[in-house]
């Protein structure tokens, strides 16, 4: 085979591959567009935000709230926060296989989370706060191993927090405040070493905290457990959460003494222990908390300084 023949063969092969790749990219992008159009058709959109913008005549990458990746040109982010959208979350979103971030917060979504969202294996951010979503927090959330932020505050989720959240080993923020969750805080949560913020404020959680709760929390900075029905002692191991800056345990049923180990939390800025059944003296070790800006120990039964 001479040089010219070889060159033309390689050129033809390159052109064929390029055309094929472009065709595949277009087909995949069309599948993303189809999924989003199906999603739009099932929603009430009183402000016509999507109706006037999400049209088949425009590239999906130019739609409001949609971001596409540079390399694959697939939909990687969907941010529809505060658009007054109403309806259930359709299963079609589960077909956005390159999605990294999904933010549907501050709308009027209601009903259950579709199991198809468990197919979004690339997802890193899931924000569904300030809606009217209900039912159990589904166990399939544990399949989303790459999620770093799980925020579903101000909904009406009920029942227990699933143990499967331990499978989200990249999770940094777990925010489920202002729901109607009950039962014990799963022991699995206290084994997610990547967590920086846990916010379970204002639910109906009960039971006690594990004695070794700070054994696996090298990065924990904020822990909000106030306004629940938690009981038992405040674990003495709390002093091992070395990076803790906010500790909120008020308005529960904790009993016993304030552990001296709290004095080891030298980065602590806010400490809320009020409205519990604690007793005894405020430990002198709290004087070690030189960064402390807020201390709430009000209405603690029998507590003396």
C-alpha cells in the first residue's frame, strides 16, 4: 500500500468516526431534551417560565436553569429553584444520566420521590428543600455514592431515616431539618467520616446518641439536633469531634451531667444545651472554649454554676 492510499484511508476513517461521534452526541443530547420536555409537560408552570423558554426549536443547553458539560455536551445541572413550579417530580429526570446537580428547592413539588432518581449515579448535589414532598426518605438514596450535599429541609418526610445513607461515603452535608422524621438517628450516619454538617433540627427523632459517635467524624463542623425527643446522656466522646464549631442539642430530653470533654472542643463557637433534663454543675472545662460566642444553658433542671 503506497503513501497516498494509506493517507486517504486514514482520512476516511477519521471522518467516519467524527460523523459517528457527532451523531451519538446529538442523539444523547436529544434524549436529555426529551426527558426535560416530558418533565415540563407534567408540571404546572403558572409564571410560564419554562413554557416560553423550553422549546424543541432551541438547544437544550440554552434553556433556563439548564447547564451542559463542555466535553460531552450533556445536561449536567438542573437548577429550577424558586420558579413556583407545582406537581410531582416525574420519573423522567432519572434519564439525565450525566446530571451532577439537581436543585428543585423552593417550589411546590409534592408527593413521593420517584425511584428513577436512584439512577443518577453521577449526582453530587441534591437539593429539594422548601417543597411539600412526603412519604419515607427512600432507601435507594444510598445508591447515589457520589452525593456530597443532600438537602431536603422544610418538607413533610415521615418515618425513619434509612440506614442506607451510610453508602453515601462522599456525603459532606446532610440537612433534613423541619420534617416529621421519627425513630432513632441511624447508627450508620455516625460512620460517614466525610460529613461536615448534620442538621436534623425540628423533627420527632427519639432514642439516645451512641457513645462512640465522634469516633468517625474528623471533619464534622456543625451538629444540629435541637427540637427533637432525644434522651439519654450526652456522650462523653463528644470531645473527640475536634473540628466542631456549632453544637445544638437544646429542647430534647437529655439527662445527666454536661460532659467535661466538651472543654476539648476548642473551635466551638456556639453551644446550645437549654431545655433538657440535665443537672449538676456547668463544668469548669467550658472555660477552655476561647472561641465560644454563644452559650445557651437556660431552663436546665437543677443546673448550677
